[in-house]
């Protein structure tokens, strides 16, 4: 059954890898049209990834012990969204676009690896069994697939006022 083959944390980890490799492709792109298309793809995937974490993962694992790091995670998402919103206003050949891309890359790397993969995910793995992680993975994948059809990057500028709330 496909139902118990998705692990929530593996799903998120593979999305981190995909976003990071797209960032590298944007850095290497010479043609402005190709660079713009890669940026749109990366921004959509990063926006949808952030939303499934904010709406499903984070509230599901909110306990006294994780509270502080989850609040920090939503602040990091906010910072990344502000960069994305700024970049959406810039031409891809503006030197500030490249500078913001460098900052975005550093922030995504820190958030995805140091905060989530190294700290939060091991905590989540101790809180949930295999079936629970599979159910969570299915739920997040379904929402991601729905969001990704709708150019989710376009909702990012509206999410730059404050960090996403942790309770549903
Ligand atoms: Fe995150
Ligand atoms: Fe993440």
C-alpha cells in the first residue's frame, strides 16, 4: 500500500534538496528567461513547502518542548518569504537579485539543515510512530500537490507581515 510508504520527514527532506538544487541552478543560469523560469519554480516549491509545514507539521508537533524552536522556525519562514517577495519585484539581472539569492540560500540552508533536519526532525521522530509519520506525510503531500498547481509564490507577498500562527 502506498499509504504507509511515505515518511513525512523524508518527504520534507527531499523537498529541501530540490529547492537547494534549484537555487544552485538559478545561480548558474546565464539566460534571463531561463533564470526567471527557474526562480518561479523554486519560489512555488518553497512557498508550498513552507505552507505544508506551517499548516500541518508544526501544529501537529507543537508541545512545550518544541514550542520555542517552532516559533523560531516560523520566524525563519517569514524572513525567507520577505526575501522571496523582494526578489519577485526585481529583474533577474539586477545585481540585488543575485545578492538576495545568496542570502536566501544561506537562510534556507540554515533553516532546513541546522534547525529542521538536525534538531526538529529527530524530536518529531521520537514523538511519532511509523504509521503516524506516514499519515502526516500523506496529508502534507496531498496539500502540496494541490497548492503547487496554483502558483503558490503569488501568495507569498501577503504573508510577509507577521509569522504564521502555529495553531490551526
Ligand atoms: Fe521550514
Ligand atoms: Fe522545511
